[in-house]
C-alpha cells in the first residue's frame, strides 16, 4: 500500500492533486522527473459511466508511462455498482497504485448528476460506493477526496466517520464547502478537526499556493500530508522546493521573494520545452494549442517573480504559439 510506504519512513505525504485537463500524462511525467519517487501523483478524474461503456478516449486517460508511478487514478460517479465495475476495469487496464473517489468537485456539470461533492449530501450512498469499490479492488489503496461539506462547513464531522468505516484508506479534505467554490479561504483549522475524528491518514488541500506554505499547513492541520493543486501548475518544482524549505528556511524565504533565485530562467525554459514536446507527442497535431494553458501558468508573475522584464508581453506572445518551432524561437528570445 503506497500510503504505508511513505508514512512508515516517518515522512509526510506530498501529493499532486487530480485536476481536469491538467494532470495528464505529459505533466505528470515532468512532475515525476523533477520531484523524484516520493511524490504521489493523482491523475485527472475519469467518468465511471464512460469506463464501463468502454470509451476508448476515457480508457486512454487512465494510461500512464511507468515513470509516473506511484499513480492514483481518480474516478467520479454516483452508482455503487458502476463505480465498482469501473475501478475493476481501471485496475486491469492500467494497474495504478491506488483508486481515488471524487466526492469533492463543486462544478455544476458534475454535481448536477449527483456526482462529486453532491455525494456529501448522502453519506449512506457514499458509504455504499466505498464498500463496493473496496470489495472490487481488494488490497489496492482506496482514497476519497471531499470538501468540508455542501453548504455547512461542519458537515464533514458526520460524513468522514461513515466513509472511514466503509473502508476508505485515506481522506483528502479541501477546506471549503461546495457553496464556497474557490472563494474565501481554505479552513485549515477545520481540516485539523477532521484529522482528530478519524484514525486513517488525512491530507490537507486548499490554498497551499507556495512551497513555503506546506510546513505551515501541516503545523495547523496536523495532517499526514498535503495535496497540491494550482500551486503546482506552472511550477512542477513545487514539491522539490517544499522539501528544500523545510531544510533551509532562511534561504528559501529569499527564493520565495524572487523565484528566479530558486529556479533559473534557463532551467524553466528547458522544462517548458520538454513538457511541450511530451504534450505534442501525446496529443498529436492539436497538442501545441492545448499546451498554451500550461504556458500561461509557467509564466504567471507569482510563478516566475517580478524580475523578468516585459513578462506580460512575453506571456501574451507565448499563449499564441502555433508550433513547437515557434515556441522554441520565443523561448530563445526571452
């Protein structure tokens, strides 16, 4: 079980959050290359219904390069038997180290079909889903990602004992309700309360945007680790920098004020180009167009700092590139 492999070393879990259209194979390969073997990668969610219908496109989303391991595949859905069957299919098709259940997505497209965070309104159904999936995948780690609640930030207090008893091996908690979406702030103190309620490992999620925030989040929540989402977009060095900060806080504080001290511009350009090549190999001709979203993140001010002249102008040009060659030329000019 991947959880024990980390916790038995007296280490905290550092995990990359599943993010739709972002945590695909090319990005995960880049994160793994930079971060080393200990970061746990959660791949973007897939539909249980689509998996059971044998959708080739969806099954491809569950495939990964062996370099990406350890990998956890997230699945969403609301029917216990369909979710169990989908988990079984994914295990046979791709054999990830774990399966994660999405009970935290607040997006209407997902919750309107009683998927994602909507399941927090029915703890009994959530428990049935977990029991069926656990039976289907046996000893494979089964984790669940949730929020504090639908609209009540204390809803988790009744919900998490149910899902822990049903067989969940780990819970990731985003410190907002569904109604909050991504507004307001992530309530790390409530995540800390959740940690005290259950005996299984808990990961803290939400508003950990900078590597130096990891230690603070762990201190406040007492969690067994953190799951990083948008903080890692455009910053696949996040986990490496978080480890460095815990060892050398004074140096890392200076680096947090000027990211170019931590990651040189040449290193950033090298990784951007390598990521782009992997992306276009994976997606084909349309790859460079869909890669633009990553370019926007790589060259955001809070990712690269304010000491690169004409950053806004460069970013505007980068997100309009139409070929790998054009991207390489622009990177050489920066």
